């Protein structure tokens, strides 16, 4: 769907300033609008019509001398000299001159200009002479005449004479009745008649009418267009304006504090003040008429004051486990600073307080930066999520962690197995993860540097031992193999020991932890590892060189630290060599190899000890050092203690070899000796004296079977099934969560449940709250104080999900009846009431044990919730008790800490704290607002149909909104990528765009004043009650389109370039967004920014010498520092949509604003 058409109705919207026409105010047009000065001047004029009779009852003039002699009348006359009206009259005469058809008419109108100017001079002089000599203001007027009026008067008189000589003026005595003052003919005017204070200087000759002009009209038009002529008039009128302004101030003072009034004129002033009472009564007629119609006929009344509310935190005394405070319980609210009345606040509902406390707050979230990262905050209420001190003014912190400072989460999986009990030798561990059929995620990944993907740790004898992991996938992608190798120099791998490893893991088996290395540029995204289902995990170990063995033979234990006789002295054919090892024989062995220092004999009768009986190992061959163990081999029970000698009570853990030959037995040796002896011969010599010689062979030494060294190599394998029940408790699979772990196993109750390599995390943000000193089925009231307006206003409302950690490490969603969220999804401060279910547990391993955990999950947009300032249990809400009879009602916000006591104290309560200011109060409706509200109500009838209806209903119901724009036939639709597109030609849709009142609001950026999400949601809900069911309503923030300037500037010499570059940047920002710096300026929809106007503004800065290469860029949309939609080097920037506002460019991340380079070096 394409929406390129503009809405044909281009409007500004309605603001609080333009909501009501001033003409509708009851005080706009009064029956008698005269002020005291007007009445005194009226009396002066009226006195000329009253005859004055002297003491002889003879007519002696009128009463004017009496009415004009007082200083108040003189000042009133001067203050009513309106220079603006005189200037307008002058422009009107100029226009008549230009439109005149005859010379006579031109001369007459031209004369009227001088009539006005000279009459002003006469009036000032006359009033000057009426002022008392002792009055200081008289001297000020004299100085004004000499410094401001004299020279323009002389020049104008000179010009008048010249014009008169040239025949450009009418010489008659007629005057213009349309003049703003009573004028006299200028033909008889002479400066010398004004008084001695008008000491005449020489006139300045600045205007000469060219004689070549053909007509009188041309000459007069030339004169009235001349700068010199107009400068004299402007100087004179400015002086008159100054005089009137000063006179107005002094006039009020003379009415209140001037003791020199004559007694009879003091009576006149007193009458004027009394007459003001009658005027007020008369001028109140419009209001009385409205009151009669609205309040008597329609029976409408002013809205009463709306009570404010406050959140309290209570603490019970130590011996008190629980305590009930009923609805209406009163708390002391101090004295009203305006009325001095004692205030009371009442509990809004029954609350049972208990000992529950919020002990820990932790959070995780997924960030999308260069790639998706899982990050975690073990201490959420801190600046960096790790415990750093909060630095923000309001001490707020990001609910799911600060994206700029939060650390990567430590997460992955772990293998718990006795196969990992590896004390010595060259040790290779291989973990093969087999996924469900059809998985192709890890296909053809053998060429990648997988050693960086994961990090491994084993339970070493002195702590966690870090190892390098090699990871490889198979060709079809349904297997992932992790392997590591420990050299003989690496420490022994022992069972998990809490005192050494300190991870609070409930096991007595060795552990291999495998963490996802998110900091690696080659790491897998976390959620990729949760996509596929695991069938099995195979754990295999291959160990070379185990020497720590318990060796013995038929004669006893053997010391293998030196050469030894494995079968003992003179072993018979049935002599046995016993080999014991708790490390080896408790494992599911697949292959074992004996490594002898020398070759020794043994037969095929190899057996292992099981339940005290020797069981033959089938498939072995005599003299073969390595052999496979068949499936009949049964490992011994796990035992990680030191090897023990073989005894009659030993049941398992040994293997034996039988020599199988008698070559080394005593009988064989003795038989050999006997044979040697039997073979002895005696020979006799043939000499005369015969001698005898015994012929015996050498007797061999006893044969010995010695070993200089002995060790064992072995392989063992075990499979952890995750698609069937695991019956082997010695081998377990764990998911390592950021703050704990889950033991993962096949569940017969949920056979279709997917078990992935790492824990499933379907939410983009999660907040964990750990409660202590509580128990199941207890009700806990938790105060969530948010920083109002700190959520991302560009995101839609995020529906939060509330879970609790139950038995079996299961997160179960609260039933709706067990959770009451008054925070509107953490977009406004409020109390959440949670009833802890019976199945909640504090013995789970997914989070810290000993606490009951609640999880708040944001499925899509974690930044759509506000920052938090406090999360604390034992909260209650109170509201002001109003009493019209005692004139007790809301008048101002109650400051934090004011409420600290009950009206009637209770011994069970230890302390009461009001942590934050009260909220929600609204003063009694004024009459002016009442008239506005009722007039609007009579028009829209509480139904939103027209544009006018929408805008005025919103401004009335939501006082925090300063401006609203309703765009008819416009709305949003969602693209396939879930992005929203604004369409200005969308029948059936209505879009509301709001701008908040950001004055004195720390949470709102004045350069881009977004309305908080919570307010938008409330507005949408309210309007849906008043609109047609066929209308599709959208309540949104404006689209702020930024304008960025790029140029080079040269400042004047000896100026600090850095300072003035920043100053110029700030001044451009003020020029483009004046509402952010002056609340009297209103934000405007539409409009345009012209490059040449901004260039002129920059060039007019007093510190700027010249500007080059001036460019203007229109950034319509951007994502951080990346401009997704922009127009470069444009002459005019025009908003792209009806909901757009043009603002000065500011990148919140990089802090870059306008691209100003100095000094200017380009050669363009």
C-alpha cells in the first residue's frame, strides 16, 4: 500500500493559547471600559459646558479651570497621548495622498500631517505648564523637550515653511475630524509661541524636493517617502510614547500617594474611586448573564477540586508479623500553607501489611547493535547495572538496564558428569551435541574459527579452570562438537565444591561450563542456539597416563613410586595383579590400555570387581595391553575420595590381571635347581693318583618380574538423552542462566517440549524482583515509582507479562486475579498488588535461592517502559480528605516526607514514609475555565465527531497536553516487517498528534517534546468511549524532522574559535526551535525553513566575519547516527507529512549538532 498523497486540509491544530477566543471572555467587552484617567478627562471636557457664576451670581466663564488644574488630570492627559494611533493616522493620510486625484486634495491631506504633529507639541507644552513647579516630573519633561523633541520640531517647522513656499500645502484653517487628537491648524503655528524652554537650534537641511517633478502630488509623494522627513516624525512620536508611558506610572501614584491635592479635587478623585464600584457592578452583567444561563437554567456547576493522592511505605514493629489498616484510616498531612487548615489523608482500601521486602532487583535484555547481544544487570538499581552509584538528578535507572553501560550476560550450558573427574595425564574431553533430524544450523562450519565462539570452565582443585574450546559442526549440520585438551601440567579436575567454586550449584560432581562468548566477532547469536531441539549429548573422555593407582598383589599393596614386582615374589600361575582407581572404574569405560615399563605376562582372564565378586571381562586376549570393554562392564558407584587399598570388604573399583604362567614360581625355580643338581657328574682322572672332579653347571638366580613404571590410558563415554528419560544421575545437563541455572531433562508430562542448547529466552527484556520475609499465599503491595516520560515515546505500548518462579524452576504466569497492575505497564507510578501463589518457591536454582522471585517481561520493546526510581514493598495509597464546610480542599501538591504519622497512632506501626510528592490533584475550577468547558461541551456534546471536537476534548481532559492536532482521513498501517507507515489519505482513520506541556518538566526534551506513552494510552482509551465504533483511531507523537546546517565560518580576529563555534551552534538551535527557550513561543506544525534566512541570521551575528560553503540538510528519518531518509543541500526544508515538525538537528548519541568548521578554508 502506497500513501504518497498529502492531506488536503493543512491545519495548525489547537493549543491552550488558541483554545478559546478572547472575544468570548466575560471581560472582553465591558459595558463601561473607562478607567480613572478617562473619567477625569471626561470631567474636564464636560466642565466646559458648565457655566461658572461668581460670588455676585454673575456668569464668569465655565468650570474648566477648576477641572484642569490638578496634577492627576495633567498626567491623565499626557498618558492618553497614543503615539501608535498617531502613527496609524499618519499612514492613513499617506495612503490618501497616494490615492488623491487632485492637487487640492493632496495639499489638504499633506497639511493634516503637520496639523497633527504641531498639535502634539502644543499639548505637551500646555500640560508641561500646568504641572506644579515643585514636581520632579516637570523637569523630566523639560529635558525630554530639549533632547528628544526640540530638534525634530525645528526641522519639521523648517520643512513646513519650505513646503508652504513651494505651494505643497493648503493654507486654509480647516482641520481633520478623524485625527486621533484635537488638532489645530498648522498655518498659525510658531515654535516661539510654545515657551522659553523651546530654545531654537539651527535646523538640519536634509530634504530638497527636486523641481523637475511634474506635479504637486509627485513632489508630496517624494517628500513623504523621504527618510529624513519620516525620521523626524518617528523621533517625535517616540518621544511622545516615552512621555505617555512615564505619565501612566506617575498617574497611579498621584491617585494613591500624593498629599498635595486640593481638598475639593480630592473629593473628585474620591468620587471617581467610588464610581469604580458601580462600574464593576455594571461590567459584571455579562458574567451574571452567563451564570444565570449555565448555572440556573442548565444547572451546571464548577468542578470541585480533585483530591491529590500519595504513596506511603509502612514498616511494622519487629514482633508484629502482619497488621491490617482498614479503608479510611487517616494520616496526618500537615497544614495547608495557604489556608492554615490541618490536612488529613485517608487510606483508599484495606491493606494488610507484612514483613515482605524487595531484596534484589536484576534484569536482562536483548540489544540489537552490530548484532544481537544478551546483556544482564545483576544490580539493576545502579548506573551500570553492576552496582555503580546513580548519577542522574532524580536517581532513576533503566528498568532493563542502560544500553550504553550494561555488561554482556554470562550464559550457556553445563555438563555435570563423573566422567569429568580427571586428576592427571593428558586429558581430552569431547562433547557431541546431536540435534533433532533435519537440523542444518551448523552445517559446513568446520572452516570457521570456532575456538572463539565459546568459553569453557572446569572445576579445578583451586577454582574454576578456564580452557580453550574447539567447536566444529558436521557436514549436514545436526551435530556440534566441543573439544578441549588438558595437559599433564593442568590442574586436577575435581567435583564441584562450594567453598572452592562458589556458584551455588547443587551437585557433588565435576562440572564443565560452556559459555557463549558474545564479545567475539564470530560468535553465534544467542537466539540461534535456542532454535534447534537437542536429542542427545555425548560426553567422551580420553585420558593418557593415569599413574595415581592403587596397586596390590597376593602379598599386599605395592609401592609404585619405585620399581616393583606386580605379582610378588615367585608368583605361581594363578598370581594376581590388582589395579584400583576410583577415577577410572566409576566411569563407563569403552577402552582401557595398560602401559608397562617392561613387558610382563598375563592371560586373558582379566576381571573387574563388582559387588564384591570378580567378573570376567570377555573379549580380552593374553598379553594384549589395550582392549575394548563390552557393554557388560558395569562401572562402580561414584566416589571421589582417595584410592583405598583392596580389602575383603571392597566391593568395586578394581581390575585384576592373572599371570597365567608358572615361569616365575618358586616350584619352577626349585625344580630348575634340582634339575641342575641332578645333572651333576663326577669324573676320575687316570693319573697314578686318581682325583675326582664334580661337574656342576651354574645355578641361575631366581627369575624376577619387575616393573619400573606403570600407568593406564582409558576412554569413557556416556550419552545424556534429552529425548527420553535419563536414568543415570551421574550425568546431567544444565542451562546456565545469567543469575542461576536450570537442570534440563526430558519430561514425560511434556514430551513435545523443546530442549535447546541454551535456555529459551523469548522476551526482549526481563526484570526480576526477589522478595524476602514472605511466604506463599501472602499478598505483597509493591510501589513502582517511575520517572514520568522517560520511556521511548516512539514505541507503542508494551503489554508486560508477570510471572513467578515456581517449583521445578518453572516461570508461570500470574493469574489475572493474583496481580493488579496500577502502573499501566510501568508507564506511570503506581502500586502493584501481587498474591503469591501456592506453588511459588524460594528453593529454585534459576535465581538466588532463599528469595521468592517475580519476573516482569517485555516481549518486544523494553524501552517502552519508563525508568524506575524505586521498587519497594509495603506500599499503600492515600488520598486527601476534602471538607467543603471547613474549606479544606486541594490547593497545592504535598511535598515528599510530609506524611509520617497516623491521626490515631497504632503500636504495630514502626514507621511511615512518604517517598515522593503527591500527584493527581486539581484545584477547584475557576469561572473562566468553567465557561470555556461548558461552551465547548454544548458544542461537541461529549462526542468526538469533528476535528474541533477531538482537539478540544483532549485539551480539557488532559491538562498536561499543550497542543493537539487532529488529522482527518489519516492513519497508520503495518508493513510486512512490522514497521508502521503513516498514510495521509486513509478513509475511516483519524490520527491525533499531541505535544506535551514541557514547562518545568525534567523528563521531556524541549527540542523534541514527546508525549509519554502512558499518556497516549490513556488518551486513546478515553477517546474510544466518545468516538464512532467505525473509526480507527491512532494517538501518536509528532514526527520530528531535523534540519542540519553544514558550513565554514570565519570569526573576527582575536576571538576564541572553539567558544564562538559552540555559541553559534546554540544560537542556530534557538533560532530554529524558539519554543525550547521561550515559553511564550508556540510550536508550529507545517511551516518551512529557508536556507537564505538562516544564512542571513548567521551572517548578522556580531562575531561572524564571513561564511562559506553554506548547506542545509533535511533529515526526515534516522536510526541513531544513520540517516535513513534525508535530502541533502536543499534550499527550503518543508515537513514531509501533516504530523511532522521541523527542529534543529541533535544526535543524542554522538552529541553532534550542526557541522560548523572554523576557520573557513574552502576556496569556493
